[in-house]
C-alpha cells in the first residue's frame, strides 16, 4: 500500500519521515533526539530495577510526570531532566555531531 502526497508516492513510513519536504531535517533531529533520550531514560530506570513511582520519589517528582515523559506525552524541561538523571547516575552532555570537525 502506498500514499500519494503531492506528486510523490510513499510506501513506508521511513520514506515519508526522511523526505525533507515533509519532515524538515531540524524537526527530524529533534524527534530522533527525544526518542533516544526517553529510550535511554527508560533503559536506565529499568536497569536499576526502579519503578516509575520509585524514580519519582527519588527525583522529587510525581509518578504521573514520569509516565507522561516516558510515553512522550510531554517534553521535559532541562531542570526536570537533571532531577531524573541524577538518581539514575547520568548527566547531559553536548557532543559534536561530527567529531572530525571539532578540535
């Protein structure tokens, strides 16, 4: 099955998602980052054997806030990320997308 948008036929989600006319590169980068970040948060929480409620208590948040974040129904503020990451033993860092371009 395919879908036609404009003059282009798309047969898979990836075709549509990777088309810069449909999803601009900056938006795609944002989505990819959020998916990776939330995936890593869930992985870190589960690897420590913590429930959402336990992580919420450790981070000073409420369990529904953790659930909304993990289901990507909300985008966390930087301070919220630090509250969640600290008990998991993580922090945020900024890394170049192309290390060969930076000293």
